[in-house]
């Protein structure tokens, strides 16, 4: 690979990271009036959309944060009355995370803010452009999975 290609790859990786960071920061601002950060909002979003009652370690993997970081976020959400921790009936060392009744109206507003931000930030892109982005993300994720499998076997 030549120097120009390496520079392009480095620029792409940096731009992707910066875009994700700026997206999260913008979401933080939007969720502020709800008393949520994007991190706590993401936890509620995943619980609402991917299964209430997830084990704490599974939720940490889905959200993409370390277990200790998740615990701090869950402490805040629990203190706010938005989630409840229950003992896992299959593993007494594990906890499952459940949405509290009080979370329903917060989640409605959370989802509205997420949808609005997505529409604002992605407006003007064609279906073809979005399709190319998905192809690129799929490629990168596939390579990540392949590399992780190799490292696990070694």
C-alpha cells in the first residue's frame, strides 16, 4: 500500500472517530433537558428496543462500555427511578436490568430526540449514499470480527 493510501486510511479512521464523538456530544446536549446523558440514554434505548431484563454484562457489551462504567450509569438510572436491578434466577451472582414504570414517558421523549437528531444529521443523503456507508460499516465490522476471532484462537 502506498503512502497516499495509508494517509487516506488514517484520515478515514480519524474522521469516523471524530464524527461518532461529535454525534454523541450533540445527543448529550439534546438529552440534557430530560436529565439524561447520551450514555444513560443509550442504556434506556437498548433496554426499550432490545429486551428488557438483559444481564448487566450483556448490556455492557451491547452498549460498548466496560462493566464498571455501566454500573455507575445504572446507579444513576436506578436513583432516578428509571431502571431496577433484579437477581438473575439462573445465576445468583448476576443481575438483570429492567425498565421501571417511571421510564415509559422518558423513553418516549428519548426516542423522539434520537429520531429527530438522526433525521437532521442524515438529511440530504441519498439512499445510495447511505447504502455505501452501510457497505463500508459492514466491511469494517466484518474485519473486526475476523481479527477478534484470530486473536481469541491465539
